[in-house]
């Protein structure tokens, strides 16, 4: 594909959030936009017009509108920001003919829309599009008085170079690589603020409308209305039903258009055929967010529903949602049988039924819920959004995701990695290699099923994160202690074996017991002695966590009370061998499991999370010797590359092919280009299990993939170069390398047409 072809391709409109959480459409300017663009510029004040055009000519608006709205030409691009059908921002770039890869940019924002992040958002979209078209540098000129535009460039996250002459700043800034952390971090922070601002209408609403509540009890809409009232929600509550004058004492409105105010949140529980009309009415009245409980919308209805929400700037949960709940403010906009207890767990589920069950378990345990969302068909609000909300809500200490699909896996991974550094993020283990590798890199704790999810959540919500993998086991049933030890061995935990002073003091406390580890305190141990054993082991610097296993007998004291009373500063998991529950809390703070294996599983997952959190994040190396332009020329034709072409492609990334295979284990390196998840790098040495990581690989990722290989440094460097190739060239959908030691002895490369997508661009789905 030529540069001219790339620059003339049509672009699809997208929607994105401004700093205050409102929605704008970002789309290319077209000839039909001339009048709207001209009107925006004509409405600018004399001062703002001067700052934009360096003059106050009455012709400036018309000249600029013609430039912006002409038919797209190679080397130029103009974008519009449109809100409520009005053009409120313009951004453009034009290639500088004497500087290949360099373009001049310009911006204008409607006077009444300043300070809402429009120029910054347009700049991000220009940067993304320019990078995909091999533009490497932007240039802009602005007057010294134009403080607002200077601030836009200063805050963009780009390394700006300034040159001042005759009252004008000439700004030049190189465009970042697609995965440059410093730039992506700045963009992510803006996205986080905007997303949280938009979600406050759902999770901190001051007014709620229930649309579709019936006079008949036992219906979904009526259950939602009753739950909101029973929950003690203190905001304003409205009921919409054209066939009833009142329901349960609440006066009914005939239509959303009759709402006395634009409600923050509307919950729709109506037949599928009525949802679109009602959603449109909500949008016309200014409602700010929707939860659509209705299920069974077909693809066309779903697309139309999302279009209505985008056009009117409404966030959408569902359709097919079981509702949302924020127990701390008394909001239970669900049709659950029992309300959630306020607490510290944020929960998002696609399966609403399982969500209700998990809410029940967490409420029974006393852990409780900070906020809950049943995402349903997940047309809009997703796990990504919920992570951003929980990161900032000041309540959530544990995030739980039960999602079946990813809208933007690469952005999810980046968001989850940041959130996981501050709080545990839990999910159910995915079987395919791609999601599992995604979770591992992001620090997401995976469990093998619903029961393990509850068990692990109980530990992480109540106990500190283990600082290591050594577990002290104390029981009054020796065989149960050995079961726990066996479970530790199978899950990568080490059993503590007391030594020195710790062992001597244990011998004093339990003279008839076993103190070499696991510690057997014997069946008739007193509660006081058991408590002191726990405290003694917790004070040992070698101990990172404790499992306390108890069987009540007629000869013992209250060992559960002893566990609760123990002054233990490391993670503590109890096991009640006769308790019927799989897990419960002792005194609302110590998880007690029904089996030793369950306690050890929960600790193992917590310890793995602790190790991930303590590990260095790593960096993606710059690799300045890469010849990316030459590489792009080699992948323009689809199909399998010939041996010479494959060798030349590898050489562009500093990966030479060897003539002979050196001695050593055979290693296979494979890159599979996944259009959803991105390139996945897998490594297999001999008969050892395959290891996998998504690009871009950091030096830490490369070390993980090569940890069992003797020639570590050379293979790590090769993997980092392979990662860069896969990221630079999404056209490469398959790359198979056979290695002898760390030398490539055979390479197969498949190329397919691909239009690059920016997974980190700020836009709504």
C-alpha cells in the first residue's frame, strides 16, 4: 500500500469522553460540514479568532472552513468534534513537503466548550492516525498569548521542543511509539478521569427513574422499584408507567419526557420492542445513563440502542443486565431476592445470576460489596470501566471480575496491571492460553471456579498479602496438618520447619507435640497454648503465612476463640474440620475453611499475587538498530515469505539466521498475531511446557520466558527483538523460529493484509 493510498482511506466516526464525562463524536471533516465549521469559527470571539489565525479578518472563518472541509487529499487530515449535533472542535494536520514524515497541526475549539479537553482529545486522535501513516514529527505555531493551546501541548505527554521568534512559539514534538509508556500513562490518566466522571451517574446517582415497573408484584420492574425503596436510597426516585397512576404509593409518570429533571440513571425493564423508543425519550429528556434489564435484543436492536446512547451521551449498562447496586448509598437497582451488605468488594459480572450468588456469599461472609454491576451484553460499560471506577471510589479494596469476553484486551491488560498494583483483582481462570497469559502479565489472580473465587476473595479481603511463600502449619490433628503440607508442595508453597529458639519455645508450649513442622499441637491442646503457638510462629522472620487447623474435642478449649484472639501480623487462614461451610469468617476478620486444601489454595493464590506485586515491572528496550522502513517494504505482499525474504526481515531486527545448528536443546519460538489480544509470543524448550506472554515484551517478560534455558542473555535479546517485530508489523500473523541454542536455524513468516488499530486510543466501544 502506498503512502497516498494510506492517507486517503476513509475513517469511521468514533465517540469519546471529555474531561467532564460528556460524550463527543470524533469524525473526519467532509465537504458537507462547511457551513457548520464556518459557523463555529464565526462565533469565536475577536480575541480567540486572533489567537487562532494571528489576525481578525472577517474572511478567516470562511477560508478555514474551506481548508478543513475540502475533499481529503494525500498528506492532510482534518477531524471534527461534534456534540449534540454541533461542531465544537476542529483539528488538522498537513504534511510539510520539504520534510518527509513531518506535519503541521492546528486546532480550534468553540468558545463555549473551552476547558473540557476537546483539543487534547483531538490531538490524541491525530497522533494515533499520524503514527499509523509513518508521520514521525508534529509542528505547531502559536502566539505567546495563547496560553490555553500552549497548555494543551505541554500536558499532552509529548516531549515538546520550543523555538521563540517575533512573538510566536514554534513547537516541535516527535510522535511516540505505539507502546511508549510515558505517553500512554498520561493518556490513561485522562481517560481515567473522564470515565469516572461519566460513571458517577450510574454509581453515585442523585436521581433514579424506574421505567417499566408494574403494579403486579413478582415482575422484574416491580422488584427493582421495591428494592430501591427498601434499600433506603436517599436520592430522588421516579416511576414511569403510562398505564398506572401510582405503584406502591409512588406517583407514575406517563413517559420519560415527563420527568421533572434529567435523571442521572434510568433503569429500563420493558419488552424488547419498546426499549429503543423509551431510550430515545430518555436521551431527549437529558437522562445521563441507562441500565437496560431487558434481554433478547437482536443484533440490529442492540446496535440501534447503542447508537441512541452515543448520540445523546448516555452511558449504558446491558442490555440483559440484572442491574446495579451501591449498598453504601442504599441503591439496589436489581431484582435480587436479598440486598447486598455494604463492604469492600467491587464486582462486575456478565452472568447476572452468578453475580447475585456471589453477592450473597460475600454479604454472608461480612466482606460485602462496594458496588456491583451486571454487564449483560456489555455493549458499553465493561470490566475496564469498572476497574477505573473502583480505582478512584475510595471504598473498594478487592476487585472481582466474572467476564466472558474482552472488548479491548490490550487496554484491559494495561488498566488491570495498574489497578492490581494497588488492590487484588480476581477472576475465574480462562482455559485458552491467550486470556490466561493476559491475566498473568496483568497481575490478575485467577481461580479455577466459582467456589475457589469465593474462598480466595475471603482471604484477600481480610488478610494482608503474603510477603513470601513459606507457610507455617499448626493443627491439633497431625494428619490434617500433613494434608495441608502436601497441598503446599503441589502449589509452590514451602512448609516452615521451626528451628532454634522458635523450636525450643514450641517444645515448652506443647511438650507432647511435634514441633519440627508441620506443628502438631496434639488433640487435647489448650486454647491458651494454641494461641501462643500461633503468635510464636508469626514472630518468626521465616514465616510468611499461617494455616491453623482445628478439630474441637471434649478435651480442648475453644480453639476458634484462640485463633481470633491471637496477635498475628502475617496472613492467617483457619481450617474448621467440622464446619459445614466451605468458608466463613471468624470475628469478621479471619477466614475459616472447611478443608486444609481450600485454605492452602487461597494462600497460594495470594502469595503468587504478592510475588507479582513485588517483582520489578520491567522495561521495553528501545532497540535503535531496528530498520523498520525496510521491514515494512518486505511485508507489503500477503502470503508466506520465501527463505531469503524471511532472513532479510529478521535481519532488519538484528536477528540473523545461522548456517548450522549449534549443540544444545532445541527451542521453538512462535508468534501468533491475534486480532483481538495482540501478538502472543510462546517459547518451548525441548519437552518442557510452553510459556507465553503478550507483546510488547519487557526485559522481565523475556526473563520469564527463558528462565529454564541455559543461554539466557542471547535468547532474551532475541525474544525482545521478536516482540518488537510483532508490534511494528501487525501484518505478520505467524512467525515460527527454530533455534539451536539461541541461534535461528529455520524461520517461517506469514503475512496478511491488516489495517493497524490503536488499542490505547481514547474512544468508547
